């Protein structure tokens, strides 16, 4: 049996199976100097002519092990020279360990950012990473222990974002070690791989060896499980994408808005994937988003509260606003209080809302053509005395809505007609002294309406084009 030939063939089959590489691609190979990355580079170099590709070696120095980092960089540099590959390296900023995120997470982020920069620098098409089948098994176990669902248990994708590829994903660590031994290739051993303070190392060094006593092929089985979960998740993701394409709308501030009634009618597994896709589209990824977050979103969607909001990692938020479920990047700023005194008819600009109000007396005969817009109204001029005041909503405001005979709290009125709480403070309200005349754009007070006895008419019109009012959908 030729171990080297068999492993090269196995990796070649993986590349073909997942369509990782196309002829003519330039591939950035992430090489740390460990067994996986050395094997990856050697195999890709062996397949270079067959695949018709160019290779660039990229090495990121995290700066976390001063006694080892410099020698690792030199080792990878010499390896790249031996394979006649371009070589790029970068050392992490000194403040890598001072960030608020976990060190592992921060290190991963800066490493991938470096690889992306190298890809752009060389106009490359792919980035090859050395994850293997054991890494896959460890990832599945880590996510199982953390309570992940099918998407999480699908593990490490062989191809991500169409450009990050993992040619070794079907090869075990023991196979990789055998390959290097038979090829006579040296490598660097990362001392941090033996520190059990990291969960992955604990699983690798202690848990999986114990499980192998009961099931010697536990690594391969977990790899197959990840593949099954990945296929089923992909099918659900496709259905979720089609549902979102059909029913999701875009809000004024680029929010993703879902119709709540239709969402509630979905099967539970599909709800999960619709939520995941909406979050991913809004936030760019699902890191730090887990099942508890998904469940919390479903709770506000199906709960009794007509308005609710939860905050999520990655500066995301999800709100229920009556019959809508809204995914947004950040909470809208609370509008400042505004107040404008209008001492006579004329045109006045309300800078806070970016709109203009026009007040004028008109002949009664033109009344029918004045009622075509929610932002234009006619009042009985004989019942109105200047100065008027235009301000936003405050607790305790009351009026007599048109068509009613008794007073109603403005807050209750807003709730009845389902005006979202974050919109209410942006609605201008016209007062005469302490009497509310018009909830602008929505409803006048019945006591100031035009009747058959009206002699003079006061026409009030808002120009809302481009204003906060217009963007909020109150037109």
C-alpha cells in the first residue's frame, strides 16, 4: 500500500467532490508550520500541475509565544522557498490579548482578516485552510456540549463563502502524520496544543481517546454525522431563503421585516432557519448566535405582548411591532423633544423632523380637494386662536378622536391603531393652549372639525418628502 499516493488521491477526491478549485485559480495556503498545514502545502504542490493552480504561502504570527513564534516564521519561510512559492507573513498587533473578546476568537478574527488581505493582494481566488477530520469531530463535540442544533452540528464546512476551502477535511490526523513520515517532511509542534485550558484541546487529548475505547471509529462517525447534518441544514436553508425572498420586506432603515402571521404558521425547524438567515443577512454572520437566541426570538414572535424587543450579540436586535417581526442592526435613536410656536398663518420649518408646515385660510368652496392626503387637513378657523404649538407626544396627552364623543388617552389611541412605540415620539402634534387639535398625519380632534356651520377654514399641510416622518412610513 502506498500511503502517500492514497492520501493524495483521497484529498484530490475531496477537492473534486466539493468543487473547491477551478483550473487557473491562485490559492493562498495558510501555513502555520504544524502537521496539517505542512501536509496541505505538500499535497497541493503535488497536485499543482494536475489542478492547474498557483500557490502563495501565508503565515500569521500571533505573537502569543515569544520563544517559538520567530522560529516558526523562519521555518515556514524556508518551506515556501523550497516549494518556490511567494511568501507573505504578518505579526499580530501587540494589543491582541487586550481585546474584550476571548483570545481564541480574537486570534481567529485577525488571522482570517490577514488571509483575506493576502488574497486581495495577490488577486487570488481561494484560501486553503488545513482543518482535518479530527478537527471536524472536535468541533461537532464542542457544539454538542454547548447545545447547538442541526446547523451547529454540521460542523466545519468544506467550503465557506465560495473561497475558503479545506482540502484535508476528510483526512484523519493519523493519516496526515503518516503522510509526513513517509514523505520525510518536518514540522513545528505548537506547545499551546497541549494546554487543556482550551475546550478543544480537552476534547482532543482526553474525551475522544476515551470514546475511542467504545467506538474506535468515533472520529469518522462524527465526521459522517456532520455531513448528514450539513445536507439537511442546506435543504432547510434553501427553503428558508425562498420563503424570505417571497415574504420578507425591507424597512426604511434597511431592516428586514417579516409578516408575523405567516412566520408563526411555519414549521418549527423552518422558523429556526428563517431566523438564522434573517440574522445572517442583517449581521453578516452567526458567530455567538446560539439556540437560546433563536428561542428568545420565537418567544417574542409567539408571545402575548404586541411589542417586544431583544438584543443579540454582534450588535443585532429583533423587535416585534404588532404584526411584524423586525431584524435590525442597531436600535433607532430616541428622538429629542421638539416644540415649535406658530403665532400666525404661514410656512414654518421643523428642523428636528426635516419637514415644513404650511398654514393658511381658504375658501369653503375648495374643501373637497383638500382631503386627499393624510398630511393635509381642514379645521374650523373660528374655533382656533393663535398662537399654536407643535410638539411631540408626552405622557398624559388626551383628545377626542374624530367620530367620537369622549376623551381618549393619546397613548391608548396609538396602541389601538398599532403605531410602534419608537415612532410615536416622531409624530408632531398640534395644540391650541392645552387642547390637542391634530395628531398630525393621523387624526384630528372631533371638536375642531369642519361642519355645515363652518364659515372660515384653516388648511394645514405638511411637506414630508425626505423627512423622518416620510421614512417612518407615516405618510
